[in-house]
């Protein structure tokens, strides 16, 4: 796909949201990148996306006490969609000592024992506290209340939020294209396409022993991973909230040994919901990868479902399934 096109000469529908104008009529936005001349439309779109990405982590802290359930599933199928492996795990999230704790409930339909559940919770809380402490030592803001144990005290987002925003893409000026308005779950959203240049960064394994040729191959592989990627976002414009995004890595021909393992498809979808008024929290994550080898095609699907968000009384004891 050629990403460099001429800047559109008409108005973009986004301007009506951002500037309060009456600029209707454009149905689609052409792709704009940093190499094209800067236009007012692209400047507004960049400013809009900067606000969207800056606010994506705000919602989980709006309520100081709530509980939710999580279902984690993984399925692997082989040629002719023959089931090879699958698991299903159910969890409940609740606040303990000011931190969101993931509590296991069932594994493949079998109830987790009381002893195993408590051990898992304790270990999870310990890791969450250590992670939060590391963030604080690195200068992360820690402005959560510290005097009431039942309220959120952790500064860094809990795992059910970070899992939803698994693509930690940063704002990249000139890498967005407005497609137009699109209804989604009863909302009037803006559909935006993002063509990243810095979404993927390979681990830095370059050493003095690595040749210049090897370094060049690493750099080229990193460049191709970004070049072949596309992220489509649906955004509620008034709240600057990402309602949904889909990640597509369009082609994998640049990967080594394509004759041995060929990745034919990879995509991931994240969807947000409003379990409470004006509070956006994760609803689902779905990742699918298809590969082809000599034996045939293998499909891997991983999904997370977050459901049954509910308020918890600050003065009440939270009853976790399986607890006595």
C-alpha cells in the first residue's frame, strides 16, 4: 500500500467536531503523512489524536470501589479446524489493601480450592505492590488516597486495563487519516486509521560482535514490522475515548524462514464499554493468529472478556466466589 498521497483539498468532517464549524460534505479522508504539506485539517486531526492518547488511561480511577469478572480463553486448532488445545479460566477482580487483585474462580470448569485461591491472590498482590513501587521510584505519579484501605491506592493501571491497551502506541504526528463518521454500539464515532512508524521496537541485542550486516537486518526487520501494520480506531469525539480498535499486521513476507512457517493472518481487537455512566472500561480483547506449515494451517485464538462490573459498598465486605 502506498501511504504517500496528496493532501485533500476539501474539508474533513472532523473539523466540525474540533472547531464547531459547519463543514460537512467530505465522506472520506485521504492518507496524510509527515512528508505531505501540513494542512489545517491534518493539524486538527493530530491535535485531536494527541488528546485521545493522553486520556486513554483516565477511566479506571474514576470510581474508587468496584468489582468485575474476567474470562480468559485460549484455543488452538490444526488442519481442518481440528481442536488441539484449549483452556478457559474465570477470575474475579476486587480491591484489597488498595490494589486491584485478580482472584481465580475456576479453571476449565473446576473450582479453584480455597488454599490455591488465597495463595494466588497473595502472590498477585505482592507483584502489584512491587510493580507500583518501581513506578513510583521512576517518578510515576502516585496521587491516590493512602489513608483508606478500601480505596484505590495503586498509581499504575491494573492488569485488566493494561491488557486492553496492549498496543502501547505513542502519538505520531502525521500518521493518522480520518475515514469518516461511523455508528458503533449506538454511538456516532469517528473512524481513524493509524499507520505507525514506531509501534514496534525489537529488543536491543546489538553487540560489538554483531556485524554491520546483522545490525542492518535487525533495523530493516523493525522497519518492515511497522510499515506493514495498520491500526483502525473508533473514537467517541466528545469524550476523546477510544471505543474500539483493530490491529492488522498486513503482511509477514519479510520474516525469516517464510518457507518453514508462514504467518497468513494476525489481528487483534479491543472493545471498551460504559458499565457505569461516563466511565469507560475494557469489555473484550480478541487476538487471532493463523500460520501455515507443511502439515497445514494452524489457528490460535486468545480472548479476554470483562463483564459484570458492579459497584461495591466501601463499608461492605466483598464476597469473592469460593471464599468462606
